[in-house]
C-alpha cells in the first residue's frame, strides 16, 4: 500500500510541477496542462481502484461481521469503484 500511496504522491507532484512551470511562464508548459491533467486523473483513478480493491480484500479477510454486513460493505465498495472508473470522484 505504501508503494501505491508513493505513486499517487509522485503523480500529484508531477502535475503540480507542470502547473508551477506554467505559472512562471516556462515556454511550452501551458500547452502541457491539459495532457498532464488527463494523465493525473487517469493515474489517480487507477491507484484509487487498486486501493479500494486491496481494502475490500483486507476487510473481507479480517471481518467478523455477519454475512449481510459483508455484502453491504462489498456493495458500497463496488459503488465507489464504479464511480471512480467513470470519473465521478476525481
């Protein structure tokens, strides 16, 4: 999980670096903002999917709840997963 959070942090740093360069009038940086934003949305969405799946697996293994509660949690996690894939949670 620490690798995934590290990758998410690196993606954020890369995106903010492009924004910083564009704010300081570095030639060509302003043209890269839309591509950098699209890459950041895609990468952060994929990393969020990985984290949700890992959390679901850990929760399922450590769960001492009744079966109905486990099903409700899986439904919630799948709901979030679908919205991340669709780009609702960005």
